[in-house]
C-alpha cells in the first residue's frame, strides 16, 4: 500500500496552496458627511458650477436729477451745522455717486443792495464748492452761479409790505442741482404727463 503516500501528500499540498492565497481586500466604506457638512459631489468632466458674469443680468436703476437747497444764516456765507448736515446727505445720494455735473446757484433775500446781494450769493455758492472740494469732489464737476435776490423761492414780504422773515430765511440759500449721466437717466415725469389735448381725447 505504499502508493497511497504520494497521493495523500499531493492532496495535502493542494489544500495548503488554496488556504495560503491572500484574501481579496474588502472595499473601503464610503465617506459619510457629519452634521453640518455638505457632501461633495463627484467631479464630472466638462461641467462648471461657476456662472460667468455675463450670465447674470444686472438691473440699471434709472435716476432723476437731484435738486436740493443748502440754507444760510442772515448776512453770512459761513456753513452752519444745518448746512453741513444737508451737504453730507447730498454725498450719500445715488445722483452724487453717479458722477454727474454739479451746479451751485447762490441766492439772497431782498435786504441790502443788489451789488451786496450778488457778492453774498457768490460767496455762498463758493463756500459750498470749497466744502465739496475738501471732500475730494473734482473741481471740474462744479459750476458756481451767483443769482442774488432775482429768483426768490418764497415771498420776501407780506401782502401789506411788511417783511416776511420766514420767506427771507428760506431765500438765503444755495440751490444744488446734480445732473445724471445719460446712461442712468430715467424719463422726465413732465414728459410722461398727458397734455390737455390728450386728456380731452381720452375723455371723449
């Protein structure tokens, strides 16, 4: 029975060879997102998650010219605390930040001579100009005009001829007009208003 030994050895060797082969590695577990984290999607070729600026439509805000007044105390051209607050408010407006031209018109009440009122009007407009320039506003944006007493915003006197002090105080001013660049200008409200003929035609 010596022929059985080689067969037994062969079977034993074959069995050992099967058990000695390395086992296949187990697949690694997929990463899981913890609370507060957003899972990162798998990358795909040819796909971008960034939108180009040209794809985003930007709305243009249409503006009307800015018209305001800077008040002055009687007989002076110095900027009061109220005047400075008014000017600081102007600097925050969209019209000012748009970079349009600035027109400063100096006005006075009727007290005093015409020549003195013209000088006061010029000085007031220049005081506003100098304040703006000190705030880094280019001088090329600013135009100064002296009007004097010729264009009152309110009556300087009452119907009986007595002085209207409240009206006079309102007339001591610098009118500020800031134009709007053409690309930002909106339609003029007066242009949109129907004429009398158009109103009659609509009513008919």
